[in-house]
């Protein structure tokens, strides 16, 4: 048993690895953040975990430690090309085929030459890879291999096929009952186990999607076919043809991160329930992330002094799975620009479904928090990230940052009998955290263009200039960007999800200002729209909270790319709901002081202060930039909004550099002020510009010049 310790920005993480299996290939320990010169390292020793015994003179060894996957390392070329003409892909390893990973991960050459041509080898030799990994274990006792007891194998595919009239191709599952005319697996079990696995997974997927995305999601066949990936694995195996990548209606769902999460969770649940049935053990499904997360101070702390932050949240009930209820919660903390620590289970209090926990913070530092739920099935994805801080000095007035950017979605799309496709130039969608599957914008939108070959693929074809690049999305970690600037401006700051405000779990009370992050929030259909829409910018419950706050004298800061578009226009081809848009427009005009001026306000992403502005920006008389183009740092804004004054009390103070349209307005209602921005503050390219902009806004709200 080898004891590894990974020292990273968030602390130290320890692992015990059984070296009696998996020798000769890479063993994944985890994903961690490191920084140059910050003491990052990996150490190995022979410490034995409590409760384990090892024989005397046992030896631990380490051949190598690898950080990251790096770039593609295997030079390849066409079958008929000489080796001298082979080249590297120039792509990250994660974007290359499994065949090349197998070669780099120690697979013997006898496993890598079973088929001619890399394309066939890439899928045809994956079964041999499983056989090699499991060889010598309880699941594959008669073979020589790495002795890893693999229980099953799963191949995730998308299928081909085009259906007319907005039909969905749907989900197919494939297994193989005979291999070399044998119906037994190497450990003596029946190969009918594979059919059982395929049925569990397909049933779970279809049931979940029908409840959450489309009531008529198509369940295709449950096939017994002799496919290499389900025939040669030596363990129960299946192929999933999830949907058709050629069918436009399928891909409205396939490019939606919320759909992909639902599918992935359904696959996980199907496998879990199959394993439970196979071995006769109870199961628990890991919890969903918590919601309605907020931070608050019992009383506004004094600058320069310590304070106590109350973290509050609610467990999320999984309507599709009763076993997914959490048993407890883990708190992870980040200080300043560091990394999140490993987290600790917390002794929270619960009352009426609301959970809370108090934590002390020191002045002069920004603290960020996230909550994870856990049960016997595992740990949930993390909550959104909230931040709080107390300045070393300042006037002591507090600011509440509210995260209203909850959207993750596919790109905008259009759909006509002759033309259809995804409109990345209008809105490229919002990945969850980040995505690696985007290769380029679609260029072939004609439905009648057939596939001819891979160089001329017809309808749906896209460019490949982004192949291998990571596209940032909604990290749910933008409150800290705003809070950092607010703290530097001398204000006490805390933050909340918009859900906590809308559900009445947190009521703004006594804050000097509320900073609402709207990002790229915009009304978005669920998949193709069969289950309605979500992600409105100003739902009724949020409008009421903001209006009540302003009536009490609280100042408002609202920024986002679609704060006008969502009310006066649309991004997706859906029928606007007047019961939402009409009162929301009235709210924008009377409470926030703006009207919509268009959603193509800037092509280059520059903003500049208005000369002799009512809201001067200290030391900033030239243009500032926000991310209009895709980049490696943060989500980008394709179409920022232009804002027009709704009355004489609303005055422009920022304009877009190329068009001259209004980018920012100051509305002075007399008893409060509202600042609105047609672009998301967090997408500005420099933190210094964010600091200057928010400091100038807060100074103006305080009555300064």
C-alpha cells in the first residue's frame, strides 16, 4: 500500500494506492490547483492506513508522477504514408482518440495492432484494453493483466440518422450475448449480465428524460449485436447510442449542458442500480447540489474588526430519486486568490428545511465559500460560490452581491423547413464550468445538403478552428470578482444566490446597495421547448425583492448582456410570455430607469466614460474592454445590450466605443439610485478596470463626485 500526499494551493490531499494492481499504467489521483513557487509537490512513503496490515519487507515503488495530460505525443499518419511523414496532432491529449491514450498509458503493442488503420483501432481495441486492465482479477481470472477488478464496461456514442418534422431519433442500447460462440464471461457469469446492464441504463435515461425534457423521448431498441466494444471486453459491456448527432431536433438537446448532466446522471444511476441488483447490495444515489445559498452578517461589522458570517442553504430534493437525500454537508473555503481547501464536514443547524452554519472571518481578506452535500452514495457537485469580506478601513456601509446568473444552455438556434442551425454569433450558449467539445461555428445551414464524406459532411457542418480549445462557461464563481472590488472600495460585502431572495430565505435589510449579477441570463427553452422555458432575467419574485429594497432607500446596481433583450425581444425562437415581459418592462422603466436600445450594441467590446459624466471614474478617461470574443479566461458576450433612458432622471455615463450606444445609465429616483449596465461587469478584461468602475459607482451612490 503506497501513501501519496499531494501538496497544492488548497492544502494537502492524501491517497493510499494498492500497488498490487494497475502497475505499468497511470493511476489518477485527482485534479488540483498549483502555482509557481508555492510549494506544490507530490510525496510518496510507506505509511500504512489504519486497520490495514502488510507483510514485513514489503516495498513501495514509484516510476513517475505526471501533472496534467499535456499535448498529443504520438506521431501518426495515413496507412500508406511513410513513417517519416507522420506528425503530431497539435491537440491536447484529452482531444485525441482512445487509441493514442492507450499507447501512452502503457498498453502492450499486441493490443495496439489488432486492426488496420487508426480509425478502426480506436474503437476496435478498447475491448482488448479492458481485458488487459482486468486480467488476473476476480472478474477476469484466466488472463494476464493489471489485476484491476473491472465490473463492467460502457461505451458512450452518438448515432447517425436524420428525421423530418422535428422528430427525435432517441436512445438505443446494444449488448452482445455471444463471444466466440460462448455465452459465459471469463469468471463464469452469464453474458446475459450485459443485457441486464443495457436495460437498466436505457430505462433510466428514457424515464428521466421524459419527465424532465421531453414527454415523448424516443426509446429505440435493446439490441443483441456483435459490436467489438460490447463483445470483447471480458466483462458485461454495452454501447449507448444516446441520440443522433445528425438530427437537428436531437442536437437542440445534445448541446444543452443541463440535458447532458441529466443524461450522465441517468447513466450513473442505471449502472448503480445494475450493480446493486448484480451483487445484492443496497444503493444510494449521490445528492444534487444544494440551492438557495446565501451569506449574511447578524449585524454589519466595523471595518478593521473580525466578523461572523452566517452561511445558509437548502438541500435539493431529487424528484427522480428518493435515495439521493443528503446526510450531511461539507464546507470548502478559499481565502483571497488562493484555491479552495479540501473541505470539512460541518455541524450545521437545520430549521424548517433551512440549514445554516456560522464562521468567523478576519478583516482585509476576501473569503469565498461553497457547500457540498453528501450521503452514502457520495458527494454532490459543489454549490455556487459566494463571498464575504470586511475592509481594513472604510465607512462601514455594506453591499449585497446577488448572483442572478444561473443559466447554462445550448447556443441560440433557428429552425425553418429549408434552413436550420445554431447562431453562435447571436448567443453561443453557456457551458457548465467549461466545455471541450466545441470545435467551431456551424457554416452549413441548408437542410437539403446531404453527407457526402467527412470533408463535405453536409447539413450541420462546422469549422474546426476551435478543436482542442477549452471554452469557459458559467463557473458560478462571479460573486467573488464583484466582491473583491467592493471590498477594495472600503465596503463590507456579502453575497447570495437570487434563489435565496426569491424564496424569502434572505431579505436585504439595511444594506447600502445591492449588486445584481445577470451575466448572460435570458429566457431559454428547455431543450427544444417541449417542457417550457427557464432563466428569465427578472422573474416576478425577484422584481418584488428589488422593488421593496429600492422603496426602503437601497441603491441598485444591475449588469448583464440581456437585461433589455429578455424583456423587449428574445434570443431563442420562442413566443414571449406577456405575463412576464409586460410587468418586467414596467419594472425596468420605473424602478431601474431604462428601456431597451438593441442587442448588437458593440462589435469590438470597448466602453468609455461619457465626457463630463455624472458618474466620473477616477483615473479612467480612456476606453475599457470586456470579452466579446471567446477566450481562455471567462465566458464571452456576443451581443451586449444598448440601454436608453426611460425618463429625464436617467442619464448615460458609459458608451460603447465603436457604436456610441449607451452602455451604462444612472437613474436618480430621489430616494435611491439605480445603475444599469448592458454588459456583465465580470467580463471586463482587467480587474483594475472592474475596481475603478465599481468604486466610481459606489462613490456616486454615496453622493460623492
